């Protein structure tokens, strides 16, 4: 019992400590914000280095006698586990110290990667591979929620558009570097198993960096809450202490689920819309190599280039969407999502209707789809953070992620494999339309004109009096 008590204490949110002198608050706030952001940026980006490595190992496993169907079944464990974990572990994350929570997810994922890299047993059967990939998917689901908990406590709603967009760039960078790490590993070690253990070595160093840099809340390091800091109430000392204690109280799992998530209509709308957004994201990404090969007659290098361009087109998109959301839509995210999903339709039509023999147009179409789809991918989660109490953001983003991965990603991967290409494109366009229809009711929800109030019975979105 003593061990588990100590373990529970380790993962519990650290207590608030005595506030630092007012004259050092500003400099300490800036320093800590740089540190925690660098920690979650590298931590989340590094998780992608050891998330999808199995896909790179598939050609070598086929040579060992496994079929594509068997390996596809084993690899499906990742999406299933990640979707469930992001929701369930998101709730645990809301009640945990993000430093240890994020690091634990990375460390266990590293262990799984080392097993694949150094143990012949790990690749001995479909059941074993499915089990290990499921474990990896589950602990990978522990990496996103603690990061958004940190962002919700260290940045105000007026800052999150650009800040969260920049943070999400980390997963595109990490995902894009998987191939580079694989090439480097095979060049250094001369073994295909290095696809697993070489990236894991890099992530091990990042996990240590996370433990050094990430902090839970400003109050845990002697600073005022982000709301007080931005209102300068730490200087004027006009904050109502009772109200502040209520806003900062930690919640039980039951309170999070039943007071802040399940009765929040905006969260459910975002979760359903996320199904269609992820259907488009992975419907295009997962099937691009096969479609380009069979229909557009691309070779292996052309397919790889198209895959790379699709992923990296999302980087400037997320930054631009974050800036526009904060600058022109008063921090509202839904208008950006809707506009992007409408424009995606035209990019998909170009990709679909462009006849074979025009590769530059296909590249342009995929760049356009990638550029437009990653704004909604990021902003669904960002909007979920904006419309719930900040002690429940992990659960909120976990629920939207659960719907996106389990129904959207798995649906795109499975359904599009059983229909014709033309039918598949019609399904992608339909998904775009359905996402827009879902989001229209919350067009004006969120943003600086709204605030999430923490009530004893439930959360509500309030419109403050217009005093300006």
C-alpha cells in the first residue's frame, strides 16, 4: 500500500506554493512559459518518432512470411488503442501532474520500441505484434492530454490560437522526421530493426528534457494564475480569493465527466464533427500511395514525395489559421474550421478529376488538401479547450479525439478499402459537407466574448455585459 500511495502522490498535481515577490513575477512568468512550451513541444513531437514505425517495417516483415492482411490487422491496434486511451487517459491527465504523465507515456512507448528492435519474440506472431502495438497506442494516447492541460493553465484564450497552432506543428515535424530517422538508423546500424530502437534512443533524451522543463500550473511554482497575471491583479491585489480558489480546485473523475463534459453540447458537436474531419484527413493520407500508383501511375518516389508534401503543408496552415482566428475572429475557432472544410471540397475535386499525366496538379491538390485539413484538425481540439473549464481540458480533447480516431480514422481506412475510387471521393466530399452542417450551430461559441464559468452544478457559456 505504501508503494501505491507514493505513486499516487507522485502523479497528483503539485500543490500551490507561496507566491513570489511581485517584482520578479513578470520575468519568472516569461522564463517558465518558455520552458514549459519547449518541453511539451519536443515531448509531443518526439512521440511521433515512435508511433507509426511499424508501417516502415512492414516490407521487411512481409519478407519473413507475414501477409499484408495479417500486418494490417496487427497495425489496426494502434488507432483503436489510441482513440480509447486519448479519451480515458485524458480524464486521468486532468487529475495528474503533466510532467510525469507525459514522460510516462514516452518511456513506456520507448520500451515497446526496444522490444520490437531487440527481441525476435516481438515479431513472432500477429497476436504478439497486435498486443505490443496496442500497448504503444495506449501510452501514446497519454501524450496529448497533459500538453493541453499545460497550455490551458499557462496561456489565456486570447493567446491560444497562435500558441496552440505553433505547438501542433510539433507533430507534423515529428511525423515527417520518422523517415529521416529510419534512414539514419539503417545507415548507422545496418539493420531494419533500427527502425524501432534508433528513434527510441532519441526520444529517451527528450523524456529527460520533459521531466526538467514541464511544470503543472503557474501557482505550483509561486506565480499567479494566468488570468490574474494578464489582468495585472497580482499587482493590484483585487482578485476575489474565494472565487479564485473555486476556479482552481481540482476535480474528481465524476465531476469532470458529469458536470463539465457529458452535458456540454458544444463538446458533443465538436466530437461528431471530428469524425468527418478525420475521415477526410486519413481517407486522403492513408490511400494516397495506392490511388496515385493505380490511377495516376506514380512511381515509389513520387508517392513518397506526395505523402511528404501533404504532411508538411499543414505546418504553415496551422500557424496562419491560428493568427487569423485570434486577429479577425476574436479567438473563435469554428468559423475557421467551416471555411477550411468548404475549401477542402474544391481541392478534393481537383485531386479526383485531374486526369493521369499531370503530376504537378496532383501535387498541388494534395498540398492544398493538407494545407486546408490541418487547420480543422487542430482547431477541433482547440475549440474543445476553449469551451470547458480548464481542469477538464484533457477529457474534452480526449472525447473529440476518441470520435475522430475510432470512428473517423478507422472508418476511412476500412470503408474506402471496399469501395471504388469514385465512390470514395464522393464519401470524402460528403464528409466535408456533414462536418460543416454539424458546426453551424456553434459558429459563435467560444472566443473572447465568451467565458467558461465553473459552477457547482454545471458549466455554462456566459456572454459578459458589453461594457466597452
